[in-house]
């Protein structure tokens, strides 16, 4: 059975996709740590990031860096944060988000954003990414 992330990537369920290529896609997290929080997800369903091949992992991190730079440009912040933990969905993914302090890394402090707010954030981020 396809994971939630695969369903988003394939357009079976809605998601605010900000990046898509042959290897991965990135879309906004519906309960972000900070505004613009995106998930970079390989198209291939692999549960643990440590099981990804080196080329795929390198590509995910390259895309994460591009998104991180765009997030800082659009939403501000001191740094682009990255978290890889993978307990929410059994499909490897990289959390990328603008951060201004260590408190921004607290995964227990998220709150859902409205569909309108996410769509607005996605438009801003796609614009900064040139898409």
C-alpha cells in the first residue's frame, strides 16, 4: 500500500508541492515547526533514510539546501534547520525549515496551518525557487 507521501507526490491527495523532479518531491508540512517548513521526500518508498542509496541521499540534501536558502529569503530566520527522524510516516523524508533558535527544532510544538495559509506560503516559496 502506498504511503501518505507517495499519495501526495502522485496527486492522489492534496499537498502544497514546492519542488518536483525525477528523484524526489518537496511539499509543505501541514503542521509546520515554522512558516515554510517543507518535507523533501524520495519518490522511491524507503522507510529509513539510512537505507537510501548514496546518490539519492545526496540529491535529497542538495534539494533541502536549495529549499532552505529559499525559506530564509522568503520567511527570514537565522539558519535553515534540518531534521531527519522518520517516525511519523514510514517513508524517508528530510524536514527543512527556517529557524531562529533551538526552540524551533521542538517537534512537539507544531500546530496545523489552514489550507489558505499553506497555499500562500507555497506560492512564496515556489517563487523563490524559480518555479
